């Protein structure tokens, strides 16, 4: 089986959230199980620099301009890059400018990502064609829609890492992204009067996965679904929504060899953690006190991920 992951980030090349960690680990794990797995990414500067053996596969004129499809490798995983400097060669965040404003052409930048993902299933690379195209989050959400428009040349999977970000754009952009207007309705791409890349993935994918069984249940409820609960309940009823628990890569999250820690430790030297606590207190401007409790929690700042209401 041949699988293509379509996404916008990959650890350690580029990371803004947990999506990158998954893409940094899952393809390699699938390859270890005998699955021929590759990844498709925009050629953002940090990603492009990390793929040192990239070679040209093909060049195409698209609705978003001229692109070059490259192929190389990173840590044993085959990587396709969409090289389109007019869209992706920008400093800083892949999603917004230095003033934290979303790029005004994001609709084209990420529609192109989905389009190329679909075209890969139609022979864009004449020497490799995926049986399954696995899209991740709103940035790749149009991938299943493009596959549907092309007559489903491959099966599609869509993983929700963060339902809060929905890739919302004005409906008139349908004129620019080469999808039929018949797809723009409540049973398709339309959401609250706009075009939603996230909803495209949820609606058109053959199967949806969430990052844990609990999250898969939660996103069918209004308090966690950001308006998508009706569609997600429908997909759940169809047997097309499931949760797969994200794991931790122990090669990275290992305090025994983590160079970012002031003091490294293992289960036989837990007392060495005290130095890390001391350095954290200093860094945060807190009183250095060995007896003061230190509680840390990592989560997106805009949603109650990892905790129930009232936590």
C-alpha cells in the first residue's frame, strides 16, 4: 500500500503545533511496518533548506501560478515539496505575517496544497501514485474535495488535530480554486455563509480520525465542535469517525538525553529534577524555593485542550 500525507508542517523542519510532531513520527512508523509512505509539504524556507537532496519531478501551471514539484528525503522518509516561491518563500510563520495577520492569499496557498495532493493520486509523479491520501487539518482540508471532484482516484483520510481552526474564506474564492460551485452548499464546503477548508475535509473524506478516542467523542458535542457537531455526528453514525491516540516519541521526549534540560535524569536519578525546577523558577522570575510546587501544562492558549470545563 502507498500512502501520501498532505500537511503544512513536519518536525523538526518546521513546527508551530502538535501536527508537526505527528508528521515527524507517523510516516517513519508506517514505513517500519512495510507501508510505502511519503509526505507532501509546501516548500516553506525552513522545510526547503532541510531537504538537501530535492530533485525536480515536474513543473505545472496551476490556478495559483507556476509550481515545481520536488522530491527528496528526510530521515528516511520520501518528501514531496511544492516549490512556489511567490506563495511560500516568506520569513517567519507559514500562516501569518510579522504583524500576526493571516496572509491575504492563504486561500490560494493552501488550496494549492490540497490540489497537488489530489493530483498526486492522478499521476502527477508518473513513477509513484498513492492508494491513500491522508490530509491533516484545515490547511490540507480541500484534498478530499479535489479527490471527489476527480472521481475518487484514491481513498482519503482526514485527521483533525485542532477543530478550532477552520480555514474560513469568502465564498467568491470558489471562482479561483478550480472546484465546482456545486460543492458549495451546506452538504459540502459552505459553513456559516463562507467557504470552510476544514468542513471540506470532514465532509468529503472517506474516513476521519481525531487525535484520541476521547477527542473523537468530544467533537460530536456542541461545546467542543465549534459548530461542526451535526456533520461529525453524521460521520460517526456512518462509521467514518474514529480516534487514534497520539503517542510520544521516546527518542525525543527522553529526559535522559534531552539537551534542552539543565540537568538530565532517569528513573534512578529523579533527584536531579530539582535543578530543572530551580532553573525554571529563575527563568520565570519566581522565588527559588525547593518546596514550592511547580505545575506546568502545555496546550493551545485559545481552547480548553486536555482539560474539562472548569479546570
